[in-house]
């Protein structure tokens, strides 16, 4: 099957105190990004460009320790390409040629 390009957007919120938190984003078990959260009272619109064969992919955000933080990811959606979003942060990339 041919690889497809999709872009996924998600709203990332972080409430924290003390040390500046760092989080990692994984697509399946592959590290996609590591970010330092430096803001208060706002959220980040995370853009996740993926070029992969059709199938299911899990997106996972993890806070790195030590930190006193809570990370919430909401409003996950497809901004480009043929894909669907399912509960559990699962993205299904469709075969656009089918």
C-alpha cells in the first residue's frame, strides 16, 4: 500500500507549578517530539504531520519527571488527509487510492 500524508491537530493544555514541565509525544512507540512547556493560562495547538501506510496509529503524550503538572489533550482532529480519529487517541489512516 502507498504511504499517505495526514496532519492531525490536538489542543494541549498544561497546568503546572514549580519546575518547568517537559512532555514527549509518541506516534505508536516512536518519539515524535519533546517540548518544554513555558506558558501559563493558554494552550498549544499541536500539529502532528504523519506520512505512513494506511492503518491505525496511537498518539501518546507523556510528562517527563520530575514535575508537578497535569497534561490534557482535547479536540483531536484531522486537518489534512484521509484519516479518522477514534477514542484512545487512535488515528486510522485510510487508503486514499481505494
